[in-house]
C-alpha cells in the first residue's frame, strides 16, 4: 500500500482530484450563497407585497373596535375572511395581526390569525397571548413602533423546533394620526429555497463524481503513455547499464520519441552511457599506466636507497669512528643525498647534498652528482678540488640548468683533522667532546652546476675524540607545521642537545622525533636527510 501511494500516477491523480474538490467547494459555496440570496430577496419582496395588500383590509383606526369585539362582529369577520382568502391565494403560511406589550416587547397578543389550509400548522385564536420568540423580534417590534423602520424582515433559515425554514415580513398598521396601532405579519415557508439549494448541491456532487472518474481514467491513460511507460524504459535501461556496463545496441531515443523533457532525458541517458563507457575505457588505460608508473617509482626508490649507504654498522671493523645517516624523501624518490666512504685506510669522506627540485628529475641529477663526487674523491683530491672538478663536469652538460648544494669533508682518522668545502649548503653542526652542538658558520661557495669556472675554498676543523659532526639538508630546519611555522635552527639545536652524548643513530632519532612532533599531520614538503658522525680516535692510545 505504501509503495502504491508513492506511484507517480497516484500522486498526480490525487493532486488533480484535490484541486477539483477544492474548485467544486468554492463553486458550491458561491452558488449556494447566490441562490439563497436571490430566493430570499424574491421571498421577502413577495411577502412585503402580500403584507401591503393585507394592510388595506385592516383599518388601524378600527383597531380598538376589533379588539373590543372579542373576535366577533360583522366588521371583524369581514376583515378575517379577506385576510384568510389572501393567505391561501398568495402562498403565505400565516397572515396575522399582533399587538406587542410596548413596555418591554416581551409578549404579543394575537388579534387576527389566518393560515394556509393545506399547511400542517394551526392558527392562533383571538386574544391569544404568548411570549415574544426572541430578542431579534423584540428589537424589530420596537423599531417599527419607534418609527425608525417602515418594515422588518426576520429570516429563520437554519431549521427550528417550532417551524421549518421561513421568513416573516412585519409592517406597522398606522391610524390616521400616524400612530402605530398594531403590527401585521406575513410568514412564508421556504420549501422552494431548500429544494432548489438541495438540487444544486446534488448536481455539484454528481458533477464532481463524474469529473473525478473521468480524471482518474484519462490521467491514468495519459500518464501511462506519456510518462510512466517511457520512464520505465529509462529505468530498465539504467539498471541494465549499471549491471552490464555496456552501451545498448538500441538507443532509448529510438523507442522513446517524446519531444518533451522525457525525450531529453532519454537522449541524456544515451549520451551518458557512451560517455561513461569511454570514461571507463580511458580510466582502465590510465589506471594501468599509473600502476606501471607506480611500479617503476617503487623500483626507483629501491635503486636510490641502494645507491646510498644503508647497512649499519657501516664499518664494523673500525672502532675509531661511528657514523649513521638517513634520508626520508618527500615524494617516491628524492633529490637529497648523503654519502660516506673510506678514500683510504686513514681518510673518511662525508658528503651531504641537496638537488634543486623534487621527484624523478631531481633523483636522476642526484645520482649523477653522487657518482661524479665519489669518483673525484677516490682520486685523492682535496675537498675544494673535488667540488671544482665536479662543478666543471656538471656544467659541461647541464641544459636543464639544475644545480646541487654540497657540503663535502674528508676526515683524517689518525689525527682528527677534518678538511671541508661548502658549495651553497647548510652550515654543519659540531659538538666538541662533552660539549653542546653548535652551528659552524663556514664560508659558502656557489652551488654546483650554477656557473662554470667556479673555484672553491676549503677549511679545517679539528675533531677531538668524543666530538660529533651533524650534517643535514634544509628539509630539517624548514619543516613546516599546519600553521606554516618553520621548525628552525633553534628547535633543531635543542633536539640535538637533548642528549648530546647519545650515539649517532640515537642523535638522528632525537631530531626526527622532534620534527614529527612539531609538524604533526602537516604534509612533508621537502626531503628530510641527516648524517651524524662521532669521532672516537685511536682506542689503543686511550688504553
């Protein structure tokens, strides 16, 4: 039943039927009131003419004689007969003359009373005294006696215990001096009015029923043909397409030829199927291509990770130093890189670099730069010469104008002398034995790959046993939280000095934890690369 009420046809027909009922109610109300008013005017005018005629029979100057006659006498009898004849010939129910008690108009006394012989009512006897029917009658009696009205009409149109619907026309009987001596009343039943109104309502109801039946049948057929049947075809086709995901061989517009919104909808469904089919094919192709790229990027990530030292302890047979490094790329592959290797048994080369850009291009440039730097270092060159020769090699074939910042240092393990050069990279951070990490503000040279012919300068740092060196890329101090605040050098130094005596691996973990706690859920925008080396020195000397 609930599903039936949701049907479009039922809703449409229900709406139209409700409009018809509303329209019929308005028409019925207007017609009812119009008929009633017209018939009431007709009844009242007829009653008034009858009252005027009857008033000619009754002489107001003889009213005292009528009253004193006791309802007898030749003059009284003649008047009564004339009134009785008028009552039965005019269609009136009652014609009577009364004298109200003018002190409060609460009682009336009947002087003449005639009745339609065919009516079911009885007339009042001469001198009959009764209470005035209601306050409306009292007011009208008083208005006539006060001469503020020449006639009064009482309408009883809603059914009463005493009588059926009727009207009573009341006119004053005045003597030759103009004094009101009595009131003449003409009462007429309104059977015709009630009958006409009843017939009118019945016709309206019958017409409404016929119209409702016609609307239900006609609207059902019309909606089924123009709306429901096409919509069912569209619904079936949509269901089929969602299940099969194939374009139908027969288009909806071939079976639905409507030129209205239904036709537009059918054409839209046809176009939608073709577009979705094309989209699915394109999406399948894109997904396959994306999967291939993702696979290749995963492989590139592994290759890049394998290119960097990643097995720890890196030099298990060496006890004169400890080193640890890590890189976390912002994308699948990064542009940062670190490197450390023994040039010979007494010299440890350390590199920290940051390539311009991110992603695959930066990774390719990074790998080329790493190889060139390592090759030059293995030739026994000084840090400054390594950077100078690497810059010349890269600038010779750098059409994409990429560059890399590099810090490179070579530690003489027997003496602790660290010789380094800086090509536009971040300041190194040095911690003396039992001391604190502090920035070592060295002089920067120009970036590698930025300009041909650049020569680099180097400097020395004396690493005492127990000293530590911390290298990093700008991804550490420039790590940004959701409020766009930078992690900064101060927070980085604070994290390093949280436990400066920790091992290089734990030092890096301290910094990484501090960065993660600062950034929280914000997106990582740059590669995060760090290296920490602790110089221990010759253990035998300590012994």
